[in-house]
């Protein structure tokens, strides 16, 4: 019986051409597999990190409510802001001698902070008129800063005067975002969350992102002064897109009204006010007194930022450069702020008024101690205590607004209180710029700022307790 043979080169088994083709196919498959494996290996740290971040931010119902998306958005916002801060600090502060730097920063404060002080009272009421456009407002603030970062990228190289109006625009857009974000949080509370816990999550997300972005921005600064601003542009564009991913309920303003930052209805029924605007309500004495205490701490932090920046540049810590000295104080303040945010959630069931009065008293004691026994360690400790107190006092103020302010005016109360706190920071920064570089004198002024706020708050709370209305708001 004859055996069939396969001609050479035919598509059978064993032919030389077929063997070569199969080898090429197997080689390409193996190469493709290696490339895909290499790609997965490169993506793995990024995707694993992203999944880890998403798991944390969306835990305990935050994913379902939309709070997790706000946490991620706030992280992007913080990272973009710190990129711009790194670029401007290097241009305005570190690149010139101390005397010239002081003049530059004073000019920066006058051209940017002073107009913002005038604009700040307008920001809250203006955003009150846009309750159905909160996502668009946040996206607009992100887009504005992205475009202004490109303007600044040219100004930091040329040294042109456009640096100052662009920086003012960045400042206003940043604070507008902060005001809207404070108003948005109550709309995204998961069922088991208090407002204090939600704000703790959002604030921690921003702090962690800032801590990661700061060294990256410093590294980009070494490549060129424009590069941190390019990084800020990318981050803010990303933030603009993330703003529209927030749930539609963020834009709902059903049943909302306007809050008046007044302790009682005497502000509505005074001799010069015969009629009152429908829906206008007071927020209660506890909230206004807590706001005064928070304003004193914000004023102190603004003061310390500017005063210590020049003091430590002129007189750095023993054995350290000016940059390292400022870095130590900055890390101490950031660590204190993060600790205060973390502790705030654990103390949310306690009386917020007592927490605020206590932490302001602690800051006052730390400021007095640092002024009397002036030294590098005590300066760093004061920065840490101020950061801790600012975070914990702000969370306690949030808890008071949640407790005492009716839901229909709560978002308005957040917007207006945040604007007032930003104005206090501006005032403290102005005082810090004007002070002579004498350590003990400067810290004594800081202690006086806190003492004023603490005494005002304690006196107001005692008066309210004597009058028998310990914090419940009255409706006009």
C-alpha cells in the first residue's frame, strides 16, 4: 500500500518552510507576551496605588454618597496649589537677597491679598446665588487656575508684572473653590457619617496629596522654574474634569436660604432695621463665638507663615540653612494639622465649644512659652501646636454649624464662615510682613492675637450661658 507524501513547502507537518513560519509566529507571540508583561509591570504600581486610594476614599459608604469623589477632587486641588506655591516661593522669596525679598513679598501681599480682602466678602454671597451650579463653579475655579498657571509660567521667567494679577486670580479662584467645597460637604454625607467625620476625611485627603506633591514640585523646580506650574496646569485640568463627576445632588438647593453671621436676633431687630428679609436667619451665639476663636487662630497662622519665613531666612536654626529651617517648621505645622484632623473625628461627640476654648488656650500657652524662651525647638513646637489647633477648632466649628444651624441655611453658613476665616488669614499675613525680625517680639504679638480671640470667645460664651440661651439659633 502506497504511502502519501507531502511535497516540500506544502502546508503539512514537517516541511522546512512551515517550521520557519511557525518559529516566527511563536517568537512574535513570546515577544508580545513579554511586552504585555512589561507593560503590566510598569502599570502595576500606578493601578495598585489608584485602587488603594479608591478603596480608602470610598470606604464606609463614601463611595455611594459621592463623598469619595470629593475627597479625590480635594486631593488634586491641594496638589495643584502646592505646585504653584513652590514656584512662587522660589521666584518671589528665595531667588533674591532678604531685603529685596521682603519688599517683593510685601508688594505681593499688597497687590494680591489686599484686593482679595475686598473681594472676599463678595465671594460667599455670590456663590449663594449659584446654588444650582456648584459643580460648574468648582470646575470653573479649577480651569481658571489652570490657565493662570500657564500665565505664571511665563512671568516667573521674565519677571513681568503680570505675575501679580495672575497670582491674585489664583488666590481668588482657590478661595472660591474652598468656599464651594465647604458648602458641598453636607450634601454628600454618607448615612453613618457626621459632618465632622466627613470634613476630616476631605481635609486628610488634601493634606496627604499636598505632602506627596511638595517634594515633586521641589524636584520639578530644579529642572526649571516653569515646570511646577506645568504640573499645576495638568492637575487643575484633571480637577476640572473630576468636578463634573460629583453627584448631581451637589447642585440641589431645595429648601435652602441665606444665613446671617449674627449671634442673636438683635442684629435683625435693631433700631435701624424695621423690616427683615424673608428667610434670613441667625446662626446662634455658639457658632459666632466659635467663629471668632477660629478667626484668631487663622490670623495667627497667617502671621507665623510670613513672619517666620523672613525670620528663619535671616536667622536660620543652628547648623541649618534657611531652606531647611523653613522646611522643619513647615513639616511640624503639617504634622500638627494632620494630627488635629485625625483627632477631630474621635472627639466629635464631645462639646465642641469646650474643645475650641481648650485648643485656643493651648495655642496661647505655646505662643507665650515660645516668646519667653525663644528657641528653634519652641518655634517648631508652636508651629505644630498652631496646626493642630487650627484643624481641631475648624472641625469643631463644623460640628457646631451642623448642630445649631438649620439645614436650609447650613450651606450658606459654611460659605460665609469660610470667607471670614480667609480674611483673618490675610490680616495675620499683613501683620507678619510689617513686623521687625525680632523673634521674641514677633511671637509676643502672635500670643496677643490669640489672647484676643480666646478672651472674646470665653466672655461671649459666659454671657450666653448667663442669659440662658446656650447656643440654639433663633429664627427671625
